[in-house]
């Protein structure tokens, strides 16, 4: 840089020991003292009151009298026994802006720290590699640890040295998913820890954050939350008469497709056939379709074809006229088909309908009208039909126990609901929904241990969602305190008469299988569930903590198609 450039960007001033200006360059006169006045023999402190020759800083900022900021470097000289000062003024506009930004960011960081430190819950933050970058004061109080022990340390080292033996953030990084654990800090409290991954705009892991809460305080908090938040309707029989869609738990891809399909056909008149094992939520799908359809203001009439005696089923369906038979009430009675006009008629357990009544049902569906027993005037039929069964209707057709023409009339749109054992990713969310409901119902504050939730995933739930719901109600009632652990679950499972599957095999105990076979079954379930909830094979392998080649090999071993 030549002297001309220096002159253009730097003010140069020489003063005596009283700061009287003896010399200045042109830049100082024209760019700093903008009025171009005669400044010789005037004090420099008139222009810069914050000049400080005693400062230890090599470069510091000063303000001109119009509040513009400059950076100054000074030197003290001694010539012929007299003291002089040499000042160099730099106009760092960019530096000025950077300083403002640094001050602003520092202020923001201070406010963020203050806000996080006001929380009663502990906060623990790591970077993408698990290095601890931040903890608030509440975490230190709950854990009994110090910042020196954890800041800058990886959660893996902290776990290896038993400082954080059950690190939630480590599990978040390993699974790339939210994780909840119960941690007993050896110098602190027993806490519930909920961790989550934070991804950047490209989908890469950027940080993890965990919220730590004292379990003793959690009981009181859960009671207050469940009273306000719980919206889960008993027995999953939701009838939503508003325009809002009912709440559903769907993480499984097959279930997501089913609900997408249900939305597509909600406002058409086609009959719907819902198939699936007992307890999978066929009623829920039916009420969901009704709730989001243009018939939601009409009635949702459910008929259990296996619960009504055969000799009464026809009168229940179509009604009767006065005097149609002995004991008929005066004025006759409307049937459920007539009651459902303008709404939905839900025929549950359609596979158990008597063969003789199937003809009249088919006629009513085809003609959109029917006759009451003992009547001669036709009754218009304007209800949408949704049927459901847990049996194989095709097999019944082959055995001549179900009419083929009725089967094909009902089977316009069909839904095959997968059993709960094939949608493992929905088990934990459903379990939390049910425990919130029963906590609210019975005035309790129960919660599951991590091991108990893991056993929920291992068990096959042959009774599906109904069994899960009933089991959780039993656990809430039977526990002596707020904790629902593995021992309580297995103890109640042993006395559960419904633990066997439809095929008669006990899925949970699996006495007939060897240890290796049981481990293989468990590994297959974990891999299948992870594949279903991952974007691709690479992400699944990362979450499982194995090489991609290993995942490919195991996928082939267990014949997994996804």
C-alpha cells in the first residue's frame, strides 16, 4: 500500500503532551474534520473526548464529536527532551458494522442463556457429533454435575465413564429419532429425559436437544396436562359431527395410505368393506369416513350382525308394521335401515349374517328401498353402507355360507387393516394416548418405564388395539404408584386370557422357539420397522448403527421386500 492510499484511508496527527495539534494530514482535515477548519494548535480532545493515551490496547475505538466512530493507534515520542504523541485514525466502516453485529449477537446470546436458565426443566444440547455445547442451570441442579465435567465432552465419553450412563442424546444420534429415557443421576435426581434430533435445511443432523424433568414433579404436571389435553374418545368409537377430522395415530405407511384412500372416497356413495383381525380398529375407520363425509350431519347407525338373534335380525334391520306378529308394538317400529337414512349404516361382523337375510340385504342395496315386515308400502333407503368383518369372506363364499353376489356388491372399495404386530411404529404413540385417557379417567399420573415400552414392541398383541387399550387400563388400575414397569406388564399378561393369537399360538412367550429363533424374530421386527419409517436404506442403516452392506444382507436373510 503506497502513501497516497494511506492518506486516503487514514488520519495522521501529531500533538504535544497537552494534546495540542501540531500537525495533521489532509485525510484528517477533510474526512474527519469535515468542515475543513483550521485545526492547528487546537486540542485533539476537542474533536475526540475519549482519547486515552493510558490505554493498554494497541487499537481502540473513539468517537468524533458528530458520533462517527474511528479506530486509533497512538505512540509516544520523546524529542529533545519533550514529549509528543503520534495518532493514527482509521475509518473502519466495515469494522464498525462488525462490531455492532458482534455486540448484537452477544446480547442475543446473553438473552437466550438467561431465558433457558429461567426454565425449571433442564436443557442439554450437543452438536452433530455428540459434543456437549450447552447446559442450563436447571440441568446442573438436577444432575449434580458441573459445566467443567461436561462442556466440550462427547456424550459417548460421558457414557463410557458413567457420568451419563444412560445418555439420551447418544441414543438420539444413534437412532436419528426422538428418544425418552429415565435417568438416575448419581449425584442428582431421578429424571425423565426426552431428546430430539435437530436437522439443518439439507436434512443433515445439526444438533440434539434433551429436556430433563424431575420425575417427582412430573406426576403433578402430568395430572394437570391430561385434564386439559386429553381428547381421546373411549373405545375409539369417534363420531365427529363437526367439520374437523377425528384425531388418529398413524405412523405406519400402510395406515397412512389407508387414511389417504379413506379421504378420497369419503364423499362418494360406494359401499365400503373393511377387513382385518379383531381389535384392529375397523370401527374407527368407519366412524372416520362418516366424520369427514358430507353425511356427517346424519346418523351413524351400527348393527352388530353377530349380536342380534337370527329371528329378530330382520325386524331390527327393516322394522315392522303394527300387528305384523304377536307382540309387535302398537304403531309398528322403524328399522335401523330407516333410522340411518341420510347417514351411514355400519354392518359390523357382516360375515355372521344369516344366509337367508343376505338376499333381502342385497335387494335393499340394489333397489335402494325395502319393505317393513308385514307392510306393503316401500320405504326409501338413502344410507351409505359400510361393512366390516374379521373373517375371510372369500372362503365363506367358497363354502356357500356367504352369497357371492352380496360379497361383490359390498366389495366396491375395501380396506385391509394390518394387525398391530405389523405396525410397530404405532404402538408407542397409541400407548401414550391410552395412558393419558385413563390417567384422566381415574385421576392417576402413571407413566411407562423405557423397558416396559420395549416389551410393548416385542409382544405381538393378538387382540390388537383393543387388547392394548384394555391392557393399559388394567395396568393403570393395578399399579401401586405412578410407575408402570416391565414386571407389572408381564404379570398382568400371564393372567390375560386373550394373549393367544387367532391361530392359537402364544406370540409373547414363544415356548416352542429356540433362543436364536426368538432373537432372529426380534431382529427382523426391528429392521422391518426401521425400514418402514426411514427415507432410504442409508438412513435405516445409520439409525440401526450397522453398515449398509450388513443391512442389505439381513434384508435378504429375512426376505424383507421394502
